[in-house]
């Protein structure tokens, strides 16, 4: 996460199956919450999206003007661009169940 906009492509056999997920994670440098959010997101994607995802990390300390496009008011914030509809989750994504429900990967109980 040292550059402004690194992309992480999901690996695995599932890339050709189902929908492709485009995720954008807004962070503030290398803060503990930003690092935790990225690690938690990467783990969830590897476990539940099986290579059908891309993660774009946007460091708002380096490019604060990019927050306007997705109306970011708190960080870290995850924005699911695809599949539509756009969804936003604020926080370090440590609550796995809430994050899966927020991304619509798991129905509400």
C-alpha cells in the first residue's frame, strides 16, 4: 500500500465463472486501521470470491481529491463498484459476518 493506486487481482480458478467484483478501498497511508482493512478484505476475497475480484487501493493522503468521486467521508471505506448496485462499508472490515452481508455475499439472517 505504499503507492497511490495499487491493484490486486484475485487469483484462482473461479475467474471465468460468475460475476467479476470491482472493489475500491480508500485508506489513509499505512495507519493500523488501513492495514487491517486491506488484510481483512484480501482474506475475505480469497475465501469467498475465488479469483473473481480486483481491489484498487486509494491512499487519500497522496490523492485526497479522489474522495469526492465516491463521496468518501470516513476512512477506511470499501466501495463495491461491481456488481451493481454500488455498496459502501466503513471500517476495518474485521467483522466478517457484517462485511459479507454488506457486500451481499451472504444473506441477512
